[in-house]
């Protein structure tokens, strides 16, 4: 696949935690098609899981009639994920920094912190329907196949 060929998916999921696995499976499939390696895929999937959990729990307040919209795009140079909820929205600037001493034992803010650590770009905005939209981009490093994963050519025997 060359850098200009992207594989894409658009999902509209009921706001349920079990649907995080549906989005994860779609991302795995797209990444496999684009040739992402295991370590890069691990961090991208972890960021997706955090963003989906936030959309279900905090954005849509566990209301299954509300939807989570997921757009995935993968090419040989980047993975782009956009997740939108149908909640009231929030100001990411008000989320406490989980790395300062007084917040080390508080659970809030960790998911956003992890997303920012795992991805190259994380941007929050107001979704068209009023909820929150998070855009995350991970620039992929070129991968090389290890010798053990390649089939030997007839000349190398």
C-alpha cells in the first residue's frame, strides 16, 4: 500500500461499553490491511479504548439510545481516529492534570492524559450535534519485517 491509499471505516454505535470492542476490531482490521506493526497498534488501540470509554461514560452518560460516531482512517503513514458523542460537551481545560502531586490518587483525567501520551495529536472540539469530538492522529514509523516472519526466497535456501 502506498502512503496515499487509505482504508476507512465509519461506525455508529449504541453507547454501550461492549461496543468498544466493535470499534477496536474495526481498527485492528484496518491496521492489518495497512501493515501496522504490533507495538504501534497496541498504543493506537489503547487510545481508541480510552476515547470510546469517555464517550460512553462521560459524554453520553451511559444512555444506550445515544450514539457514538467513530471514523477511522489508516494509511501507511498515519492512523486517524475521530470519536464523537451526543452529550453536552465539556471543556478539556477544566480536567485536572493527573501528574501533579495533589491529583496522583484521583481517577479523573487519566484517560485523556494517556491518549495524549500514546498519540501524536489529540484535539477536542464541539461535535456538530453538540457533544464532544476528539480527533487523534498517530504517525506511523516505517516497519521492517523480521527475518523470522519472512518466507525464505528460493535463492536463500
